[in-house]
């Protein structure tokens, strides 16, 4: 949910990405109320571009450390107790980060995933999570991609064996039930 993916004219702008902010705020508020950890991942690249690798053959330069584009978008609610993975340099949020270790130390076995880009980072992260034996719920009205076609294709492929699709409303109900001690 960084500016370089969401703001109009951003180098990796997503279709409908800004509209996700209120939905993700609802989702994270429900998670926090249920005592579920909220984790934000931040893609950040070195200013000398040395960590982009072949990504530069496919995408515009984006999310450079210390630039406004690497910041979380305005309006996104972040609480003091939320976790941040700030060493993400690849599409997959597990690659080269401590995300898996953090999740395991927190006793997390299921993930509710929202954000951008469905066709790139979300897809890579969801597939890796499934391969690491996490049960993944992908919030289909809480993700956006670089095009509607790629968004639909990613949801179709991911929902086959990598995740179960859910909605913000269904996730809110599930978090509410968990907070009330119901299964």
C-alpha cells in the first residue's frame, strides 16, 4: 500500500488501488479488535538500483528507499502495535525477509492477505505462503493489480490451489467471531 503503487501517475499504479484504503482500514481494525497481528510489508530498493536485478527489464523504477513513493499511502491506518517488514526487495514478501520467522514466533498458521499488486507481489507472496504451509485467505475486494485482466487472471490462478478467496465483510465477520470466542 505504498504511494508508488497507488497515487495517480505513480510508476507502478494499480487500477482501483486507492479505493482499497478504506477497505483495508476496516479489515485491519477488525483484525486488531480480535487480537490478530497486522503486518505491513514495504518494498524498498536501494538508491543505486543495485538490488533491482532483472526487475528493471519489466518495470519502471519504484519504491526507492527514502523517497515519498516508498511511503505508505496517506489515509492508511497504521497502529503502534502493527508489524512492519521493511527489507522486502523482491516480489515475494518472504524472500530475504524475516516474515516467516515473525509469523512462526507469533504462532500464526493462517494468513489474510490484502494489498497490491494482485498479479505480482500478492501472487508471489501467496504462492510462497502456501508452499510454506500457511492457509491463505485472499481478500478479493482488498487487492488490486496493474490491469483488470491481470487482476482477474491472478485471482483465478491463485484460487485454484494457493488460497481461498474471501471478502472484507466475510473477514470482518470471522474476526468478530474470533474476538467473541466463537469458531
